[in-house]
């Protein structure tokens, strides 16, 4: 897990534009899948300061964060996943 997380951070530092949470979560699935590790994908929404909806994606293996670290209790889940097939 730690190696995948570090690889993701290194890759993000080489990308000139900002990369949002969903591509990061999808890339992590591919990297974890190559190692035979199932990870849960979560997509949730919350309202920002102006009342507009904000969507965020994150990926975890068990309780360990892989991408998209956030205060997940503040989000209403749109897509809860308990491990995807690799």
C-alpha cells in the first residue's frame, strides 16, 4: 500500500496541470489491481461555502487511505463500494 501511495504522489508531481481526485482513484485501482489488492472506491458530495455541490472521489483499502484523503463524514456517498474485482 505504501509503495502505491508513494508512486501516486511521485506521479502527481510530474504532471504539469492539477489532477483531480477521480483520475487518481482510477489510476490507484490499476496499480493496486496489478498487485492483486482490492480497494474500495467512494464518490461523495457535499455543499461548499456558497452552497454549490462539491463531488469528491477517494480510494481506501480497508481503513487505509490510498487517494483523496478527506473528512469523509462530511460527504454523502453517491457510490459506496466495498472492494472491486481486480
